[in-house]
């Protein structure tokens, strides 16, 4: 399920501005399917790297373990910020909200003035 939420953007002592963030949420079945896709992808890379001389001693175990670890992490990730837009309090330009974990407050950087921003959900 995809939903839009209102956010407040803070930059130091400047007055906050408003914006919108897009949050995607997964149910248990979708999380498992997504985790299996990541696991399969990394294990496919491990299988392909078997034929690479010398490097296969490192690549195969690394891709195998990264597949297990990433699948485990993704299986427990119930939601993610997929993007959005907001006005930067420092320069007044509209910036894109970066893809991030759905843990508030979120830190971001304005793509126009490079100001460090703090994104929060309104109470």
C-alpha cells in the first residue's frame, strides 16, 4: 500500500516548511516475497561468480552471506519512504525527499543549497 503523508522540514533556527512524503507499506506476504527476490538475486550472483578464476574464492561466500543478511533485514522491514517533495527552509527551492527507512525524524540534504535538513511528521 502506498500513501502520502504531510511532513515538516526543519533547518537550524529557520522557520519550518511543509512538504509531502510517499511511504510504501508491505504486508507479511509481500515482505517475504521481496526478501526471497533479494536472496535469489544475490545467490544468482554467487552462482555466476563461480566461473571467475581466483575471485570466486571471495565472491561466492560474500554473495551467499550478503543474500542471507539482506533477506533477513528486508523480511522485517514493514515500510519505507519512497520519495516526496518539500520546500527547503534555507533556500526556498523544492527538493526531492530521498528514499529512506521509515524512522522519524529523517535526515536529508537539500539538492540545491546542500543544507542539512530534519524531516518530521506533524503531531
